[in-house]
C-alpha cells in the first residue's frame, strides 16, 4: 500500500507561470519530507526538504509547503523554466530520518516555452 | 569526485537467467540503498545497508533477489532466476550519516523477455 501518493501523473505549465506539485501521505509518523527531481536516463537528485516542525521551506524558485493536519505537502516552482521539465518525486521518512525513505510514484512536469 | 556508479546501464536477458547488477558507492559514504522503479509503484526500497550490514531487506520481493556488500564501496544485486515481471529500472543510492541526503546512481534498465 502506497504511504506516499502523488495523484497527478503529469502537469503542463507555461514558462514563467507557477508550477504546483502535490503529494499526500498516510503515515502520521512521517516527520521529514523531501522532493527529488529526475531527468531521463539519470538518477533522482535531491531538490528540497522540510521538517515537520515547519510549514514552509524556501530555496530560490522552489518552495515546499507542509500541511500536517491534512497530511499534504506541495512544491511550488516560481517562475517555471523549461529546464524544470522533469519527473518530481515526493518522499517521506519517519523518526528524524533514521528510517527508510518512502517515495511517491512521481509527477512529470512539462514547462512549455 | 565521481558519483554513484552503476553497471550495466542496460541489461536484456531471457527469463530464467541470472542477472547481476553492480553499484559503487561515493567514496566515504557508509549507507547503500537499492531501489526499483516501476510505473505502478514508483520508487520502492528493496534493501539498505549501513556499514556493510543489511539493516532492512523487507522490500526484497522474494528469495530470487539477493544483495551483498563484499566491501565498503561496492554492492551487487542478484536476481536468480529472472522473470519478466522483474523488468524495471534499478537504482542504487549512497549516503553518509543522514538518511535523507541520498545520492542516486544513473540506474540499470533491466528487461527480462
């Protein structure tokens, strides 16, 4: 059973606009959340993370929001650029990261020039 | 510094054959993770090692799968006998200390006919 879910397999956005990728989780023990980005024929690369003690973390054009009560997190990319086109994976871990990472199925983002 | 190295990058084999996937960790890293990526389930953790010791192999599908770390910098994932349903992309990742900051290799695309 998937403990981390990304219900949108794909998303298309115009260059310069905001991209919003969503992720839901079911395990209330998760306390650390990450986003990974994957280009074709490459492995996933770490993008941004957030601890459950925060509700927002920002890094340049990327912001992750966490809503613990809804067990929901989102990744905002503003402004979106064609180079952002990739598959984005949401991941979660429990017990301060001493445990495994659970990944979602990924969302393919296409930024249209 | 070289990243995580995986070989082969592509493997095509017939059902029933033995398949061995190889992974070289980033120098100095002490944790090693094997993942399998499929469309249906996304990235699934198969097994992870810490300091050469298998910590959690609950994700290994069945006895046909085995993983080893003969030394601190190298790991193998073996499938014997292989089946068509094993077709997927297999990633290994390594980390130092914190579980979150995993560095992924480029993956091995396995096709079993």
